[in-house]
């Protein structure tokens, strides 16, 4: 919440920090991408993402799923640190002091600015201890090898780590639907590992998202 007193001192009304035209800055001569704080950004070409998938598959086989998940966990940890610092510095408030609506708006804008697609949160199952997250137009799924299982292992790790630090709880994440398999979006379930572990077997058995949620909440 911004007070009138703060406006008189700071003489500005904070806008959308992650507005793409303001957040991302480039220097064509130097070949650099930076955010508005001057932190270096990295552009990932599609060919590089494809090479990462194919290289991991060749070197580690089925273990590539766990490798990508763990890389996502590391990525999510650093992403949360930068996100928290940027929000706190720009808006003058901690994440804990923000409303859910404000926090979600910042996360959605940030996700778009980074080119990761569009993210939405479904809190319908929050009272049952689960959070459902939807990601549309994932650039990572577009390059993932076709499989009979959801392919967003990297994003699963990112979400698990990000929301674990945000909530202060060790949360697990399971993907139930995937754009690579013809779904309208990529759906993820977040919750405590001991309650969410059965969902892994349900995904392997090709159960749909709604059926999985019904069994988890039973």
C-alpha cells in the first residue's frame, strides 16, 4: 500500500516494474542484454535448448528428467532471490507485505518479460493444501523431445524451488498436463511432498488432471 506521505517524499508512483519495454535493455554494439538494474540477462536460442535436451538424453537417458528438475531447482532459487530484491527495492515493500493480487501481478509480468510464456495461479484447492499453476506457450516445451509423459521438468524444478522459498515450506511439484501432449496448457500441482508423491504414479498411469486432484483431495 502506497501512502500519501510516501508520494510527497518520493514524488513518484511506481508503475509495472517488469513492463518489457522498460525492464529489458539492450546494447547492440556490445551484444549485451540487461535488466533495468543493470544485471546481465542471457538470451537462449532455440537451437541451444534443443541441444541441451538431446545432449542430456544421449548422456543420461531417463535420468535427464531428474537432471533438468534439479537444474530447475537451482534456477528457481536464484530467480526467487532476484525477484525478491527487485520487488523490495522498487516498491519499497517486502514480498510478505504485498497482497496476493499484487504479488501475482508482479510474477505474471516477470514471467512474460523473461519470455517464459504466461503463468496463472489457480487457488481453488488452496484450502486442501494444494496450489495449481498453469503455464501457456512455454518456450521450453516447444523444443522438448516428444514423449508419453509431461516434459516440463525444468519448470517443475523452478516452481518447486520458487514457491518453497516464498512460503518457507519444502514444497514438491508435479506436472499433470503438457502442451507437448496436446493439452491446452501445462498444469502443475504444488504441495507438501508426502501428500503429493502419489500424483507421480497417477501421471504415469495417464490419469487426467481433474481425476488426480479428486484423489489427492479425498
